[in-house]
């Protein structure tokens, strides 16, 4: 394909994803209010009133919630469309490799967001229910949900690190040595990002995010090293086999 054809293909994929998201928002918006109220009960350790500070706040909160929900549900389809766009530029063995790891990507995404929802977010938001100097907390629906989305994003993306690293190593974009060399920079950047994403003054959530990224990143280095070692062994075996054939 030339550049014009690539841009046309990209436009087609983006249009399909956009139509899917808009249709999904239209459907999920119908029961988004009920889901928001249910989530509100689950993320706080005690009963908290839902507060809005403008006439349109609840409406916008439902729109954004519907968008996040459809991205969460439609993640496999969105990744599939992006894969099909990149597919012409991949060799056959690379296509098979990426398709094999795509399901793992979604599973890890679910694990990351599940950990955030059931463990981290209730711990962080429990701090908001504490009465400070006699002042009762009144929490904005939009602000509370937006904070939750940021934590979801941090955990969901953290669990994608091994998948992305393995794919990048497989198609020779990076190496295990490159990952080792960027280790300290990545950890510092993640801690700074986590500090800005969460409002947890105790540092609990920042440390959890950093620890999670460290585990995922070190796992990525290990997997990359194993893949490189296996590739070298296969190359050596291939050379030996070729020499044997020549001798015969």
C-alpha cells in the first residue's frame, strides 16, 4: 500500500471504532445512572450522599461513564481493529505471535482493573469519608468518578507492560538490554505520574502502582531474555542443521 491507501485504511478503522463506541454509549446510557449508584455504594466504606454542583454534572457523568464502560467492554474489538490495520506490515510469524498474545492482553487488563476496583480504590476513597475538624465530606459525582477512571487506567496499563514488551522484542523493536537500561527512568516517571493521578496523601496508592509496575517491568525483562535466548538457540540449531546437510 502507498501512503494514501494506508491513510484510507486508518480512516476506515477509526470510523468503525467510532461508530461502535457511539452506539455503545447510546445503549449503556439508559442504565448508566443505576450502575453509577451501585458503584458509589461499593467504593466507600460507609454510606455517602451523591452530590452534584451544576445542573449538567450528572448528565455529563453518565455520558463519560458510558464511554468508559463501552471501552472496557469493547476493548477486544478495538484492539482487533488496530491489529488489522497493522497486519499488512507484519510477517506471518509475527501475526501469529500477536494474535496469540491479544487474549492475554485483555485478561491482564481485567486483572489490573479488578485489583484497582476491589482493593485499591476502596482503600483510597475511605480517606474521603473521614470527618476533618468537624467538617462533613460532600463528594462530587463527577470528581469522584473521574478519579476512579484515572486509577483504572493506571492499573490496566500497568498490566499491559509484559504483553507490549514481549511483542516489541519479538518484532525486534527493543531488546532485554534496552529494557534494563531504561529501568530507573521508567520507575521514576511512574512514581511521578502516580502522584499526579491519585489524591492519596498517605502514599499507599502510589506505592502500590509503583510496586505493580516494578513487578510487571521485571517480568517483561525476564520474558524478553528468555525469548532472546530461545531465538539464539534456534539460530544455532539451524546453522548446525545446515552444515550437516552440506556435509551430507
